[in-house]
């Protein structure tokens, strides 16, 4: 996903985490992402997620022990390459990154030349894994969110007539919509309106909303970012149009849009790999640890994805038998063979039964999220607030 939020943040440009094993036994893992600048919310979340996972791996005392260092790239491709080279000078053997797409593409080209294994938590463009066979994702590729959304809407019977409003000038949005349209026809969804806008005419989307209403759409799919989505919700409310609204990870953040009446987002659904309010123990343990290291923040999907990257590297590394005295290239070859083996699976915060093929793309089930009472809640499964209410009622 390529949406950005302005965040003011102070701190060092690189963060490292102390480990207990001797240096000779530690496999050096680097991370790269923006911890300052306009995309700092994403890189900082990934940094904390990786830190928590490295701590857990090392405390477990298994065969795999990590030394870890994280570099800030300010969401700039050239800076990201410089960070990569700095980590190489440090002795990096595996890269857990990078966080955002354009820097990831630049670094990926370098990693291909070095045969350095890299797994990005959140650089979701198809171009990222097309860079080389050493580049893997733990996030969904942008187009595959369209396929997953159509399957989810169909399987849950969320709507019978589907309207779509998408940004034809944006690769993220148009890529998702292309796959959504193809999958919708396969699973029998009736798309009655497919309305486009561009960045140049995104200030008033009333025409697109009216077209969906006139077509009788009872669910409107929004493969867009949260700012235009907030305008669509307002336009629908103004004209008394009340369909279900369903989006992808680009809608994550709509409750924080300045000046937006968040009550209009009630009932909005979206697909995401992680919901912090899920009541399962693994999620809540992670949320508690994240709040501790971040001084009170709630983790987002970037933090959970980054956490899972480290855990995948630990599990695959142990199965592959990698050691700290191996070259980065030899480690890369061992990890590629192990992770793409059909027998290798991983259950994590962002999905269960995850597998990877030779393309580097992940296969996992998405999770549905709905906005209720001004909070993100899981559609499937119990939330923390729901379980708390149940406990209160039983007392």
C-alpha cells in the first residue's frame, strides 16, 4: 500500500537491538524503512514489530539467534540504497524490508545483484517481487486484494448488486479493480456500476456515487485510499443512499481524516491482514508488547507484518540449517529453497497456513474488519471489546 501520513517524530536514523547470544552465533538481519518524514508511521511500526519478534526469537534460545539493526530511509529510494549499503558494511546477511514500495524497488535491484534474501512486510506492488527470485512479500500484492475482496464478498453474501468506484489514475486502485472485476465474474457477483475518477477530479465524487445509486447497487466496493473514500461516504449520506461499503487496506486510516464525521464510516468493511482488537491471545500479547516498546501506541498492520517477517525467517532458517558463518548468498539460496517448499507453512499474526511459491508472493487468507462504535473490529471472530462486554454481563 502506498498511502502516506504526515507524522512528526524525533529519534535516531538507525535502531539496533541488543541480543544475548555471542556475536559469532548471531545471524545479522537488517531492516529498512521510514522512521522520519511523511511515511514515518509505517516504518516506525515495522521497526517496533521487528524489534519485538527479534527479542522473542532470541529469548527462546533456539538454534537461530539474530543480531538486528534498523535503518531509516525517509521513504526515499536513494537514501534506502545508502541504508542498504550501510547494513552490508555492518555485515547484514538477511534483509527484513524494505517497508515502502519505491525504496523497496531500488534496494531490491541491489539485493538481486548480491543474492541477498529479502522479505518485505508491506511493499505490496507486484513489481517488487518481479525484481528477482530472492525477493519475497508477506503482504498481499495490490492486485490480489481485488481477487480476495470479490471472493470474500461472494462467500459472505454481502451484496447482490455491486457498484465500484475507483481511481483510474492510480496503479494501486486500478490494479485492485482489474482483478476484482475478473474474479467477480467468476464467482457470480453482478457488477452494476464501475465508476472511475482521477487525481485531477477527485474533489467531488457525487456523480460516481449517484451512478451507483441509480444502478441499484446494494454494496459499493472502494479500492481506493481513505481521503476520497471519506468524500464518497459524505456524498452518499447527503443523497440518502445507504449501501454497504467495502474496501481494502487503503481505507485503513479513514477514522483519522481531518474534518470527517466518523459516524458516516459506521458499518464500513475492509480487508486487512491484522486487527488489533481481535481477542486471540497471540494478537493481544503482541498488542501489549507493542504498546510497551512504543510508549502506548496501538500496532497497525505494518507492525504485525514486520513481526511475522522475522518469525518466518527464524522458522525457515532453523529448517534450512543456516548458521552465522555462512555467506549472505548461501543463506539466500537455503532460505529460498526452504520457504518455497510446499511443506513449509507459517501461522502468524497476519494469517495462518501461509505459503510462498517461487514468485515470492504469499498465499494466506485475509481478515474482514468492520467499523463499529468508532473502532475497527473483526468481522470474523471475537473482539476484545465484545469479550469484555460478555464478561461484564456474566458477572
